[in-house]
């Protein structure tokens, strides 16, 4: 995806991650077990959770990996989600902050090796990382920094897939969990780059400072990617708990009430715009609608676009991006994509296609080694729910958005189909 | 403590022998891959479960032991 505009939104009362006016003091050296335990307690008190999609408590992950011997740290900047650009924006704008966080995490878990990863196609990001690492010289004691470019596949950023690739295998998920057995078979901390940036900030400013933004259950700021029918799409930093309407205002606002939002990326959930627009942007508030923050993307579907057609394109893309290791995903996703396309084209085959989807979704959901098939079925189920009226229209041979150009970005993967 | 059948979906290649040997707990999806019940393996089927595990051409099946969750401090 070409460079996406980065907005200094007015929404985060104090921009932290995309701030040009932040001053960074020195990082703690963490040379004693006491100092490390103090910082771990601070990160725990901060309530920091992963900013990569799974939202796992960061302190818990750090403690688990610290129990291993000679662990490894992986900074995950691969961002294989096509709708998301926040990690690329962060790495291009402030790679030193991310590396500070990775080095701090390494000191906390006792690692001497840090892998900084990005997608192969992200030339700007990789260049920024090279410069940043060169600038650090011997700043980081005995910690080796290695920049690795990963394949540009949707699942390549799944933590076990990334570890598989770092071990010399394909960028495909495995059943081993990295925190137990990862790079070189050692305990491995895989953390999203935005999460690591926050670790560096908490190390400098503390848990209380971190909690000044956000809600009690979901503290902090968050980078979000907003696309679709907004005047100023791009990446921005928001305070967690800001309503969707306020977030969209920070991205130039909407010309009209849209039809729906796709929340959380291509493993995410469609929600009707009217149901969601005044909800706070938090997992807790979105849960009743079956949604969660996921990859922290928000795509705005205008009234004159077709949610079914958009979903069909994404599902076909997700089917193409299956690692092909688990039968129910490898066979199930293309079958779901075909049924969905039949639904979209309408006519007399549509009712059978709907029945087919009802039989396929439970056979595919939850049966892969990774979340890929489950994410796809979640998207499909939410589309069938939110666009139910559109399904009826298609069955009757019409559509409310037949000619709208695509809203959801689909990468062109024809020329880059490798896994290694 | 209970025992449960577990399948590694990456190792599994859809041979389907498991569903023939243990139809009470394993059925096949439309592509021939096992849908494994999470219900505990009854004692009467334990031998069948072990045979299914051993005969899987990909060694994709396992019997998993689960301890029932203990209530902490429940001692009256």
C-alpha cells in the first residue's frame, strides 16, 4: 500500500506515539533483578495490552518469556492486514522509540537478541530501521539488533508464522507457541511494534502517566487506521474510549451517515453505523455488537456501496491467503468465497448459496491451527447479519451499490506468492 | 481427570481412519477432515481411542488428559 497520510489528530489530549514534541530521557538500564521486577510491576500496573490484534496483557507475556533461558525478542512490524497502516506509520516516523521498547523488553526477559521485522515490500520502513539501528551504535550493551524482512502474506505476521520464518522455515503458523518454544527453539517474546513503543514510554514515564489517557479497563492511546467514506483517511493516534463519531471527526468527518463500519480489520466485524457510531472505541463497548478492536482499523462503508460485494472480495482474498496446512481452511475458505460470490450475483442460486454458507461456516470456524479460518467466518457471519436486507435485494435481482468503486483495499498478490 | 481426543490440524491429511475407528467422537467434514468432539472419552471407548491414535498415518491424533479445575482453599 502506498504511503498513507498520518494525521496529528486533536483527539489524543497528549499525542504520544506520533508526537513531534515528545522529549525522551534515557532508558533504564535494568541491571539488577530488583530493577527489572520494578519495571515489570509498573507495566502490569499500567494495564498495557497488545496492540497487534489479540490484546493480550503485556506484563503477563513478559513474565512468561522471562522464565525461559536465553530468550529472544521479536518486534512484529509486518502488519500483513491490508486495511492497516499504523505500524508502518510508527516505524517510519519513530523507529527509535520502537527499538527502545524492544531493547527494554529484551533487558526485562534476559534476551540478547532482538529481531526487528517488517514486510519485504515496506521499503520506507526497512530503510528507517536500518538508519535507526546504525545511529544507535553501541548504545544497547550486549543486545544484538537484527532487521529481518518477512514475506508479504496475510498470515506471515501471526506470531508462530513469524517465528517459523525466523527459524528458516516458511512464514506459516505452527502449533508451537513462541513464548514456550520459538526462535532457535528458545522462549520468544513476539510483540507488536506499537506495544513495544508503549513499553519504552512506560519505562520512562510510569504507569500513572500511561493511565492518564483511555479508560480504566482499557488505558492508553491507540494508533488507528481509518479508511473509506471519511474526508481525511489515514493513521492517527486516539485516546481509547473516544466515540467512533469523535474518532471520525478527527479524520475529517463524514459527509453523511454511512451504512456500516468494518471494525478490526479483515478478521473483524461489520456493525450497522447507527448502532455503533456513538459507542466508545473499546473492546468492552463493542463486544455487545460482536465486535472488538482487533487490528485497530475502522472502515466506513457509504450508503451507495455494497457491503456484500465488498465482503465477497475480502473473503476471496482470505481464501487465497490460507497457508494451506489445515484441510478445513484450505478447502473451506474457497467454498465459502464461492458461495458468497453466488449470493452477491443474486438470482435463483442465491437461496441455495445462503443455505450452503449456513452449513459451511460451522464446519470451518475454529478448526485451523491459527485464527485464519475463524477470522474469515466471523467476517462472513457479521456480513450476513448486517446486510440481511441487501441479501433480499440481491435475491430479487437488484443491489443498492452496484457500481461503487471498491472501498476495502485488496493487495495485488499475483506477483508475490512466496512464503519464504 | 478426563481424557479427550485432540487432532493437530496441520499434521492431519484427512485419511479419515479415525472416524471409522471412533465414530462416537469423530465425524468427517465434507472434505474428509475430522470434526473431533470435545466430550470426555468414556471408559468403554478408551481402547478404541488408543487404536485410532496409533493407526493415524500422520500421527495427528493424541489423547489429552485434563485435570478437573480445583477450587483453591476449598477445605471445610
